[in-house]
C-alpha cells in the first residue's frame, strides 16, 4: 500500500522536482551534466556478456567499502561482471579510478518507477546488493517485482533512523520485504532490522573492516621518498577546524626531541590548507603547502597535504598517525586505514562515531586513545624515539585489520546461499 502510493506520487511530482530541485543541483555542479541521462535510467553502456551483479551505495564510504567484495567475487567467477551505482560525482570519480577490470560505474537513476524499470531492462542484473540503509521504494519494489535476488549488505539503522522508522513500522516492513536477505553490520543493526520486519536477517560483521589499503601513485611516492629521505614521519590526518592549532601548541616538543622529524598535516577538508599553513607559519614552523607545489626540503618541519585522493601516500609514508575529528566533539574519523598501512595509530577522546570499531581495536591493543592534544604529541614522541615500541604498536595495528578482514568470508558465504552462485 505505502509503496504503491509513493510510486504514484513520485511519477506525478517528478516534472516539478526536475524543474526546481534538480535544476538547482545542475547549476551548483552536483549533477554530472555529461552523464545526466543515466539519472533518468537511460544508459548507453552495453550490458556485458555473462553474469552481472548490481551493487549500489549512495556515497563514497559505501562505494569504497564494496571494493574488497568486488575483487573477491570477480576472482572467484571469471564470467562475472559487476555494475556499481552511486549518486554523487565524487563517488563516481573515485569508482572510475579504483574499480578493477570487469567492474564499471553508472549513476543511480532518480527513484521514479519508470527509471528503475529502464535500468533493469537495460542491464538485466542476476542479483542486486544494496550497500546502504537509504531505502528507495521504487527501485527496491521494481527489483522485487522482477524476481531478482536482493541482499542488503552492511545495513545500518542509526539511533535517529530507528526512532523515525518505529513511528512508521508498517512502511519499514513493506520496504524490507523487498529484500531476500538483510545483513546488519552489527548485532544491534540486525536486531533493529528484525524488529522493523525484515523477513530474513543475519550479521557476520562490518564489511568496512575488510577494506584495502588506499591506492598510491608510485611516481609521486618515489618523489616524496627522495625528498624526505630517512626522516621519521608523523602524520596528522583527517583533522577538523581547531585540531591543528591545538596540536601546534605542543609540536615543538616533537621537533626538539625527535631529530629530523617531518610532520605531515592532511586536513579532512583540503580547502582549509592555506589557512592551516598560515597558522603554522605564524607559530614559526617552517611550512610547505602541497597545493602550491612547495617542495619538502631538509628545513621543512610541517608539510600541509591539502589535496584530494592522496591519503594513501601519507599513510604509506608515516610511521605514526593521529586520526582527527577526535579532539573536538565531532565523533572521530576512520582509523582503520592507517592501521592497514602498518602505522601506529593514535586517536583522541571523542570517538562516538566509531564506538564499536574502537572497542574491538582496543581489545587487541591496536590503537592508543588519549585525552588531549598534548598527550597525542607525547605518545608520538615516545613511539618515534623507541624503535622496538614503535614496531610493536605497528604490528598490533596491522594484525587487528587482518583479523577483522575475515568478515568477507562470512558475507560471501551468505551470498552463495541467497544468490546460489
């Protein structure tokens, strides 16, 4: 009942939405004009021969989390191809660079029934995997109508979403009935999916724990290594406003105690780079800014890495990484990426966004959590002055990521059962 009403309203309202909301998105650069027809379900790319799986994730995080599973499925089935859909230009750009052969990206159509049918008719997927908890009624119901196996992978129901869905449990149950199987990313998500009416539910862990190291441009890496030489590297990554200034108050301790140390600062929002560089210069640190192609010299103390798509370089170069968003009430950022690159990892006190991950990492002594910027610098200094302690922390961080990556085996086992590959 709910889905039928929704689909009728979307069909009737889309011309108005296109003339207002979508027109504004085009003007602000949020829509890819050259490929806009894909958003209407009009695809030019031909369907590959053989079996085809369709994977969908709305944003960068969901789409990147697919990559290990994509590699695994393609390696196991040489006749398989994989269609990946997302809705943002940034995720499309990243997928264009990182998808392996036999996997390709297209934009998800707007949630209008006719557009969904166009996609299904054009690509005829053998199975669909949904990597998000934003449930689009038209798309999901058309997949179910076509009798295509549909699996929710890494499903997450946040506290806020759960409270909202409980008020409209009838609608949640109808949407979740479209799925052949729902995999929650935690036991809590599994229980919430069951409460909301999902017919078949399980949990084998969080797929984001099975990620791969970030890509590295080997030419750029060689250039950076030549400039840095044997200097120890401390990385301050994914920082938000005020965190750099908090750390700058104490980085003189690191500089004065660790001979030749280079601190790389990679802010979460690269456009803040010039302001961060000015702040460090004002505090009399010898600073270089990557976006201005300023070189790393033997005198450089702070290197502000204010670029997009190069985090893999900084994690690969660093021995110790502090992961930001955690000295302020933001809730932290993903600290598993530096751990995969065998960095010793430090985080601050505010890690609410990664509570489960942090608890698991701390159980295996894989991450250091501190309470202040001063403590961050103290821990980094101690690690860089003690090769044995540093090697121990790096190995523990890396071993934890290897252990967590086993979630992939569980997900593949479920897919084998549901899709009958």
